[in-house]
C-alpha cells in the first residue's frame, strides 16, 4: 500500500472514531433525557456521569424547575419514573404519553447525592448494628423492607464514596413507592447492603443459617432468656430479609424478625438495668466455710503440730452506705458473729495435741461494684474481736482462754441470684490474722497436759491462729 493510501486510510479511521464518539455522546443518557424532557432537562444543564458501574445524568446548574423538584448541583439522576437512564429502551419506556405535560411526565426520580464533609469511618458490622437499632426504634407500622434497605445502603455509602440515594420530589418515605420506583437500588447501594449483611454474619462465631432458620433460632433463644444470642440471630434475619431485591416485596419475615429483635433489646436492657440497680440497704448474711490453719510456718510456734482443717459458721447483717455518691454507694458494712473450730495433732507423737474454738465478731467493709453481669465480684476487709479457748487431751478445762483483736482481708463473687427468694449465692473467702501472746502462768495445762512439745519465746507463749477460710455466702435481701 502506498504512503498516500495509508494516510488516507488512517484519516478515514480517525474520522470514523470521532464519528463513533460523537454518536455515543449524542445518544448518551444526558442526551436522551434532554430529548425526552426538553423543558425540564435542557441539554446545557446536563452531563453524562458514571457511578459504581452505572451511567447517570449529572446536573451542572439546576434550573428553577429542577430546583422545584428538590434537585441540586452535581446530583446524578439514575432513574426517571422507575426507568434507568442508561437503558437502551429508555425512550420507549420513559417517554410521556402523547398529550401529557413533559414537565410533570417524569414522576419520581432516583437520585444519587454526594454529601460533603468528614464522617467517621465505621466498619460495616458497626453500621449494620446501628441501623437495625434505629430501624426497630421506628413505629412498627413503618417496618418496611425498602426502608431498611435504603437505611443500610445509605449509611454504608455515606462512609465510602460519601453519598446516598433519594427519591425526588421529596416526600414522606413511602415504602410502596420506593418498591415500585427504586427496587432494585443502584448497584453501588446493593453492593453496600451485601457488605453489611456479610459483616454482620462474620462478626460472631455463631454459625450462619437461612433467614427462616435464623428467625426460628432467635425465637428459641428469646424464650430461653438468652438475649444476646436472640438479638444477634434476629438482626441477621432482619438484614437477610432485605439483602436481595426479590425478597423486599414481602415484609412478613422482616416484621417478625424486628419484633423478636426489639423484644431481645428490651429484655436485655431490663436485665442490665436490674443488674446495675443499687442493692437493698439491708440484708441478712449466712456463711458456711472451711477453715485452714497451716502448720504454723512461718507463724509463731506454740506447739509442734500438723496443719489443721476445721469448720466455720458465720451469721450477721449487711447494711449499705446511705449515699448516692458513686463508689461510696457500693460500700456495705458487714457485721457477723461466728465460730471457728480446729483440732491439731502433734507432729512428733501423732496424737491430738490441741483443739481450739475461736469466736469471731467481725466488722468488715464490703465493696460491691455494680457490673452488668450475673457474676458480681466483691472485696471485703475489716477488723475482728476473737475470743478463743483451747483444750488439751488430759483435761476438760480450757488450757487457753484469751481475747485478741485481729484483721480480715478477702473477697468473693456472686454466682447465682434468685429474685423470687431475695437470695444471692456467693463464693467468699478471707484471710484471718489473729496473734496471741501470753505468759505460761496463764495457761499451766499447756506444759503439764499436752502430749506435744511446748516452746517459749522470751518467756511467753506465742500463738498464731492465722489462716484461710473459704466457703459459701448466702445473702437474703430485704
């Protein structure tokens, strides 16, 4: 082929490309919209625009007629009267009937509007939880699939790419109208709903089910007072009922799932309020414990004896601090009286060397922080008056009869509450610090009757009854 012929062919090809581009531009969405509704959409105010894989019509400078419909600059019109503006059959489907006004002919417009400003970047799972909470807060007469679908889509697309869909002219949200004119939503909105639905399923380790099975499981958990599980299943059922366009025509599943979700939220809030409410000002307390005194190492040694395990029984009253000041209102005074019994064997001879009876009159401060859990921890600590006696095998008389002041430090945790019985059950424990020092003449039977070696330190008997006491605490609230 000659150079001249090649140049001619190239020129012909370029002209063809320019013609194709011109033809494409002349037949784009903005051109077709202006041709169909010339009075409302003058060509000079329009430009083609792409949004998430769809073509639309961007408004450059809205006219008064466009502004009257609620349109703004840079709005992208995606559908007119329910018909996509990028449809090849646009003019056949969207053109107004002969004899009608082109200005009123378009009806409702599905519009994408960018929202300027900074927004918090929230994960789809967080957005889904927020939207479902806002949705069930609406009157149940407004629980419509299209409303939830639009709420989910717009909340997600507001984060990225920073906009959402609306139906113009603006009016009160009409789910039926949205269903007719905007379902399915633009692709970018449908993708956003799917992303939220997937994130809600993946946020927990609960195995996913079908929408029907999720709703059935939610009802079962609600009946069993498992409110967190019921809420999670019901939320999945809600979003699953609107995740695809074909499911949005029937709102029965959504309404039922929303009711279960609302009930789970209400019961969970009521349960938490009950858990966080101040405890009664007055209560009776009973404790049954196991007491353990080590073999006096590193405690002071009175006798060469083995470790001792004994029983403890305590009973008393608990009074709450009369204040509403935080922290202080969670303080209680616990006053108890009880008996601690132990028996010691001699480490050298193996026979019984000593048996003790320790009375406990204690004054403790309990700190019971309010937590939204059935397992409620608490701390305890205070002082005690400890009269104690001890007997040796060879005599029925008390070999020791002393009264000492000591201390108690410990804590515990509630594991069961029975409101109908006003009963709280707790595992509780404390470490008792009791030290006694007395002269030999105050306890003559220790040396004469004990079958274990007795030691003196600086002319005194030095005796510790320090030890752990752990067991069950029953609190009867009044």
